[in-house]
């Protein structure tokens, strides 16, 4: 896998919103809003200081965001996703670069665990593991085998518990 010859990873900013939304629409289609994970993000603001975009030649080619949430027991967490890479840039490792940038920033700036809904085979190399069944739930259907978590570097290794809620 080879990354684009010249690209920049930049902290997410409001000026990227339209391009990020267009990329998400291209990558995930109109059904993306029906997923349980989308309900947690709806009407909420991501943590821009730990979210990143990839730019090449003045164009957005990738994005990954982290969202502040709490569990009903009051555990603060960050929710990762969605991750999207422009179709002509896929398969080169850019998604992994974006994930690494987000996790590194999160470890340094927040010290919070990160939760996501995704494929363990992709996320295990970044320190994610499956949340024990029933320990964390989303506000809607989600395959419990795809609910993953990662503690912040050097933090407690106990997964958060409870239903994920928006941190308003």
C-alpha cells in the first residue's frame, strides 16, 4: 500500500464541513443517517482538536472524526467515526493514517477511551478490542460484535459501561 505522494493531515475545521459531508455521502450513501452510530452524532459537534482531514492538491481526500459522549453511568468517552477516504485514494493506507492521527491526538489531549462500531480485523492493530457483550449499548440496533473500544495510552484497561449518550 502506498500513500499519495503529497498530502497533509490537518486538524478538522469548520471550513472542511461541506467537503467532509460530501465525502461521507459518497462513501456511505443516503442510508448512513439510519445507523445507530449516526444517531449519536446527529446535531452534535465533533472534537475538532482530535479529528483530522487529509488534503492533497487543495482537495479533501479523507476524514476521521471523534465525538465526545458519556455513558448513562457518567463515563466520558470519544466515539470514532466515520472514517472515509476518496475512492481514488482507497487501499493505500490513508484511513489508517487518519485513525492513528486521531488516536495520538486523543491520547495527548484527552486521556479518554475511544469507542467505535467497526471491523475488529481493521481496528485491532490500533489497540481496539471487542467490548464485552452488553457492556456498552447504542441508541439503536448495532451488532455487539462490532462495538469496539480502546483505552487511552497508559489509562485504565476497564471498558466503559452503559448506554452511550450525547455529551451535551
